[in-house]
C-alpha cells in the first residue's frame, strides 16, 4: 500500500508542476484511507507556508476535527524542509513516508534530523525512498525546464559561439537594418583578440543575443548589441549589459560607454545610461554616444 499512496502523492506533485510550482505532493492517510490531498501552492497563493505538507495536514485536521494527527500517516514526494518538519512534529503525525531526499534542506536525515531535537513529546517514524526514482524525476524535470527558460549570458570562448554571434548580427544589422556586411564584420570579430571580448546570450539552447566590448583605460566600450527579433521583450539586452557591468566592476572599470542608435536610446536610458555629445551617423543610421558611470553609483 505504501507505493499506492505515494503514487497518489506523485499525482498531486504533477498538479503543482502544471501550475509552475515546485512539484511536491502529499496525502494524509487514516485507517487505510486518504483523508486529504495537497500540492505546493506557494506561488499561487502567495503564501510562504503553502507547502504541500502544511496544506495536507491542515486539511486532515479539518476532516477529523482535531489538530492531533497521531492516528494518521503522511506520504510526501520530497523530504520535508525545516518549516514542514517542525509542523509535522507539532501535529503528532504517526509516520512520515517520503520519496526523494532533499540534500539542501531535508530535515529527516539529509541536512538535519528533527527527531534528534530534545523536548518534543512526540516523534514520528520516518521511512524514505518510497518510489524514489519517480519522485526525483519530476523534481529534476521541473528544474531542468526552469534552467532552459533562463537566459544565460556568458563570454564567447569557442569559434562555434562566435559564429552564432555573427549570425545574429547579420540578421539584425544586415538583414533588418540594411547595414553593409563589409561594415558590420571587421577585424575585431575573432576569438583570440586581446582587444575585444564577445558576449553571447542563450535561451532554451539557442543563441539569441550578442554584444562585444573593448577596454580603453578605465572604461569599457560596448558595441554590436543585437537581439533576435523573435526574442525581444525578454530583457535579454539588459541581461547582457548587466553582465558587462559585473565584468567592469571586477576589473576596476569606472565607466561604460557606447554609440547607441537613436531609435534605441530609450532602452539605454532605462538601463542607467545618459546621452552626451552630438548625434552622428554611422552606416547610414543616426547614433548618439551614451555612458554610465559606475563610480557615481557607488559601485
């Protein structure tokens, strides 16, 4: 029966997954019958306590008309965290079955064991590893998907990555903005240059943005900022600029400047840059110099 009840908890975890919640599910059993079901709803309810275990024991208490769950067992897909472990001890639940271990915050054997805390009047029996692989799989799938949905910004280190950056720039500057290819690609578009560093933004496994920057004394000069039209609106440009700022801070750089296309100035203003100098033309496109002081912001 342990596997049967854990499968029901896994079904609850799937509900959390579909809500874009961390997929943890739980059921409370009394006399061989499930009396409550729950899944993580912290994001949905905007409540820090809305973990599957907490909701499940609260529901169970309503069903039996008592906070004392000493005749009940809990099945949960993931080893309980400190908050949930404490609540479970207070509920006097008889036994806790969990599926996957939680190496970062599990409190029934992984990072701590709340049964070793002196002073409680009741300590539950614990059994872990029930349908462990299935419970681990749903958690791993969720966080793998989350990582894929995250924009990753990093320095270009391979020729393949550099070519991906050039392909993005050709689509944005050459095809969309009709910049001559002989102007767009120049002597700095190489992987082993000491003068320039290229940056790539990756989303769901595909290159979607790029820029490059030069060191000029105590300043960085940013250029060739490009994001594919299909991926604008994801703050990719901002994330790339933030990456350059972090590199600047790590290397004692006091200011970042760039030549912004006039049509894109609002974007740079939102990111803390200010315009200076006269408007100039490059590749038949009006530009304006813009800069951002890192010293003035106390960074």
